[in-house]
């Protein structure tokens, strides 16, 4: 199996040269380094890298973000090295070891259709911000996807060639791209294999360019896209309901009108922005409309029950009913409507 290595680099130090030089003596077919708009002082490092056998250096004129650098490299390898079966993603800061990259490459060769994740041991000496951030993201990822991963933020990964086009369609360009990659696995039916690797934090992770506030917010935005989309849909739904109810005084007519308007927005939003679904609307739309109809009926009867037995106003009962069915709607859309059902029954996580 022919496997390449891809390393995005922003203002690297001399450790990058040692890493790439060591990788070049191994079995990898090609090594691509993306200079993501580093300062001019780093030019000698990239010039030295170009003199190493099997190494290609690509350049961004300005810093575009880790995700953008990864997509530049993925696209280059996919188009230039057409016989390459997969790609190992590594960080440039020296915290990924060559022997671990070889372990991930071995797992990719054994599981050529799966995404391989290098999993660090967070029980050892790990910087506080890294430990807390990873655990929090892991719990939220599990809640929203139904999939538990031990290390959602690991940069050492093995990507099968067939998965690259899906990754190039992802819009995010920063650190959140790596989480979007895992989300894409869920909704394309790509299996994930976890491979244990050594935990290396140099100088308490001082060399990391990760901004704990800005980049964390971007990552959590990825996880809360469904909630944000649903809030906008709920605002549309309730606004239409209030207007129509004020005119007609009919709960049924108001509920139907609100559902039609909100559904028009929500279907397109969750299909592309939340669940990355490329499935044909002929496949997803009938199921989605069925869910809308059923949840609308459930909401209608809940409103009637609340008005009969509880001291609710019509609007209060409407908001309460929609809140109660929120998680059920999310779970059904996540696992049955926008997922690639052909692969879903077989997808999973293997811990190695």
C-alpha cells in the first residue's frame, strides 16, 4: 500500500526538519509540507526541506488556517500522486513520533477504508487545557453523534484516499476542520479505528498555535450547529404560529402554516450545514417530511393536553411542546434520515 505524509506548518522551528528527514528514510511514498503563510524567517527551513528526497513544499501566501493547509495538501496528493492509497496527517511541532506514524500507516494498510486516529493517553502528564478541552469535546461529540472517541483532537491520523473528496467539501478552515472530519465520518458511513500512540507535550505544549478561546469556540460551534439551526427554525416556526394564530385563532391552521415555512428553511440547513449529507433529496426528503408531519401532530396534541390540564397560554404550550420533542427529532435525523444507511449498520470504532 502506497501511503504519503502530509504536514501543515505555520512558523515551524528546526524540529520540523528533523521530523521530515527521518520520515524520508521510511516506507512513505511522498511527503508534502504546506507552509501556511509562515513568517519570512522560516524560509530557510522550508528551503532545506525541498532538498530532501520525496519532499514537496506547498505555500500559502498568507496564513489561512490548519484546515485550509490540510485541504491544500490533500488535494495536491489526491491529484498528483494518483497511486497513493492513503495519507498520514502529522503536526509540525515535533509532538508526533515517526514510530507512531508508522503504526497509524500499518493500521491504514490493514483497514484501507477507515479513518485511523492516533489516540494519546490522557491519564499521564498532560497540560490542563489539553486534557479538559479534549474530554469536554469528547463528551459533546458523543452526545451529538452517538459515537464515543477517546481523542477527538489528535492531529495524527490516517486518511483513506476515497475519503479525501468528502473532506475537501468541508467549509471550515481552522482547527475545527479536524472535528468536522470526524463528523463527516458519521454521515458518510466511514469507520473509525483508534490506534494508541505515545503522549508527547514539549514545553507544556508551548509551541502550539491553538488559541484556547477563539479556536475552542469554533470547535464547539461545529458541535452545536444543529442546536443553532434548530433555534433559528424555532424562531421562524413560533413567529409564524403567533401571527397566524392572532388572525385565525386556530391552533391547527397556525401549526400547519408554521411547519410549512420552518420546514423550508430547516431541511436545507440541517442537510448541508449540520449533517453533511450528499444523499439525494428523493431519498431524504420523504423521510424528513414524514418526521415533520409526525412531530407536528405530536406537538399539536401536546399543546391541547397542556391547555386542558395545565395553566399554559397557547404560545407557552407551543414552546414547551417543541422543546420536549427537540432531542427526539435530532436523534431521528442523525441516525436514520441524513446518515448513509448502506454503511451505517456496519460502521463503528475499533480500539487497537
